[in-house]
C-alpha cells in the first residue's frame, strides 16, 4: 500500500471519530438536562416536606410550651395557697403564745404580790423571833447562873468535864466497834483469800517432770561406740572439750550417757552426737565444726522458744533480750522443776488471781513470767536472782510494778505495788505443789508421815490419816477410851502441838472422829 492510500484511510478514520464524539456529546447533554430537571423537582419536594415538618414541629412546641406554662401557673397557685395557710397557722401559733405569755405574766404578777405578802409576814415573825430570842438568852443566863451556884462549877469547867466523859465513853465504844470490825474483816479476808487461791489453783493444771543432770543418747548399734571414742579416746575428748560435758560410754546397751549440770551444754552435745552419727564422719576437726554449728542453731532455737512462750501467754512488747532470757529458762531447773514451766505456770496463776482481785491481769502475767529471769545470767553475779532480775527488768524498761514484783518476791526489797504479793504467792503455789520439785516432794511425804505419827502418839488414837495433800488430819479414836469431851480436847491439843512442832504452808484442819457401833445378828 502506498503512502497516499494510507493518508486517506487515516483521514476517514479521523472524520468518523469526530462524528462519533459529536453524537455522544449531544446524547450526554440531553441526559444531563433530564437529570438536572429531576434534581430540581426532588429538591423542591424536600424543601416542601421540610417546611411542612417545621410548621408541625412549631405547632407541637407551642402546645408543649403552653401546657408547661399552665402547669407552672397551677403549681405556683398551689404553693401560694399552701404558704398562705402556713403563714396563717404560724400567725395563730404566735397569737396563742402571746396569750400564754400574757397569762403567765399575770400569774407571775399575782405570785409576786403573794410573795410580798409572805415577806411582810416573815418580817413580822422575825421580829417576834428576835424578841423571843432575847428573852431566851436572858433566861439561859439566869439558868446557867443558878446551875453554877448549885454545882459550884463554872461553865468552862463543866464543859471540859463533860467533854472528857464523852471522849472516854466514845473511845471505849470505838475500841469495841474496831475490834468487832477487825475480827469480821479478818474472817471475811481469810475466807475470800482462801476462795481466790483455791479458784486460782483449780483453774490452772500443769504437768511437772523432774529435771535430771544427765541425758541419754540412743544408738542403733554398739559398734558406733568405738567410732565415738576414737583412737586412744581422742574423739570423745574432743567432744567433751568442745561441749563442756562428760560423755559416758559404758556397758549400757545401745545408749550413751551425757552428764552435765548445764542443760544447754547437754542438749548441744546430744544434737552434735546425733549429727555426727548420722553423717558417719567422726574425727576431732569434724566434731569441733559440728559443735560450732549446733551452738549457733541452739542460740536461734532459744530465741524461738522465748518468742513462742510470749505469744502463747499473750504478752506483747517484750524486749528481744528478755525474750532470749525467757528462752534460756527452758534449759534451767530449780530444785528439779523446769524453770520455764514454773514461770509459765506462775504467770497464769498471777493473771487469774489478779483478775479475781480486780487488778490488771496482763501486768501480773508479765511479772509472773519474768520473776525468775535472774536465775539464767550470762555471767556469774554476786547479787541474788531476785535483785538481778529486777535490775535486768529496769535495764530493759519494764513497768515499775513488774520490776518491784521481781525484786520483792523473796522479800529482798519492799513491796510498793499491789501485784508484788500476788507474784510472791503464785511463785509459792507453783513451787509448793506436791511433786513439783524434788526436794519439796520429799519434804511433803515426810510431813505427811510426821503428821500421822504425831497423832498416833496420843493414847486412845486408833488410826490417823493425813488427807487433802496434808491440809487435813483425820483422827479416829477408840470410843470406849475417849469421850466426846475428850475428843474436843484432843482436837485442840493436836492443833496446838502441830503449830509448835511442825513447819507447813497454810493451815491444817484437825478432825477427831469418835464412833460407837453396836452390832447384833438376828438368826
């Protein structure tokens, strides 16, 4: 195809394209005009609807506004009517009060007039009394002069003699009253004190175990004894040197005895042996290492015991050093009685007795727990345990009553607080129980025997029994040899001899029983 033909074809295509574009434009313009007419009609319709809605809304709001105005007007009228009523009622109350005040004023005026009349009458009566008084004074002077002339005594002398007589009479009567009151008070005080002590003892039950100076360590086999002794006894010597106790390895089967007067050292030695035997390595260096570890653990254990004790007793705010001392009391004994057990029991007794007497039970319990802290000193002291305990309590800022109770529980300082005799009494109660202490137990049994033997030494006594823990001696006499009157004399004589020859706490009741039996058999 040549270039001329190509140009012709291109020209035809361009003309055809231009004609299509023109026709499309005409069509598009017609549609746009139709759409514009539709949009104008739609906008007119929306505007008409909006105008209609606005008119309706305006009418609705106007109606609501009219109704609200009507309601407000009605409420205002109602409130105005109510206020008017209230004002009328207040006005009526004011008028009634004014009338009441006017009546009271008139009544007061009448009373004032009556009082004026009474005052005038009183003034006239006072004038009459004054005249009568002058007449009586003159008559009294004349009477006194006549009495003085008859008794030949002046008024001052007669008065002094009368006062002396009255003083003597009053003194005699007062002494009689005082004696009766004192006897009655002593009787009531003895009964009340016995009741309180009995209630206190009965409400506290404590177990007592005698403390020993030895501890036993059980082993599974006697072969271990050789390891504990070591070559030429070096292991056992190292253990004794490290703990300060005596380790006895004898023929007792499967038992090693640890002897020493310090329970803490005995416990350290026992725990050390237990760890060494469990570990199996027993030689001097290992022994020293284990003993040092056990000593540190024992110090922590002592503090734990003290903390557990104060929590158990409900005592708060105790100094840490005092808590440690309380824990050390677990490993001390007094006459065979565990010191911590004794102190806990004393604390409970003190709290109960203080409550019975209306005192502070918490303060009494605190003093009861701390009363023997002087028995566990870190170093040897020249002071007694009561005074040392008082100084420790003062050092750690304890209450003055607690310090005085600690120092005075053995009468080494003067008792200046009411709880001090309570601590002393409860300490004696805890220590004096049968079986509480080794020495007291022996004395208690011996006292019962001596009491019975003393009664059996009298003629006509058949049997004698010490009962009620030695608080009562019951004597059975032969009815043929002892009469009723002689029974009374025997009871009195026995009581006097017991007071003279024996030492005992409290009092002992002596009961003499005389019984006559006549027995026959019907066959």
